[in-house]
């Protein structure tokens, strides 16, 4: 990865405290993951910011979005390069907007947490919150 930084057209930033400023200025977000476990927040973050996304099948797993409409899914490096070039050439002008809408429709907190509301009735949540509140009142306060 660091070798890419030797290319004058590539900046390797390493770890950053907040990825949003970088994504906000990106023309395309690329998730070339070969191994992925669970839903990839990096893909969701880019889509939420309305960035066009090109992802491998592994990075796309668990993302509730339509390939070809909300983001592009590439099966190999050649397909990924072609998809990136298509975005940079302007052949998918609505991809970022569709990505954002897919996040609003399928990955918003209200929608995601609705399942928890079904699993845990309000009375059980209220009792749990009351007990947690009592524990906090009994806990010593530590300043850091």
C-alpha cells in the first residue's frame, strides 16, 4: 500500500481520525476488499455521503442496495478499473444520489433499530433503562 504513495498522482494518508472530509472530496470510493466479515461500514459511509462506490462482492455483502443502480460491484481487478473509469468519465451521473437514497431507505437507524423494538417490548426496555440508571447513581464518579 505504501508503494502507491510513490506515484505522484496518489496520496497515501494512513489512519485518519475522521474519514468524512476525505470522502466528501472523493470522486469515487473504492472498496477492493478480498476478505470481509460482516457489513462494511466504509461502504455505508461513502454511500451515506452520496459518493459513487465501486466495491468487490466481498465488500458489498450485507449492503442493502441494488448493484448497477446504487453502487457498482466488480468481480475482478479489470472490472473494478473499468467501473472506476466509467464513473470518472461521468457515465453514472446519478450513482452517488442513488447511493444516498439507498442508505436512507435501508440503513437508517430508525429502520435498523425497528427490529430491536420488535424483539424487546417497551416495558422490558424501560425496566432495563431504570435498572441501568440506578446502577449509575450508585457507581462512584471517576474523573479522568
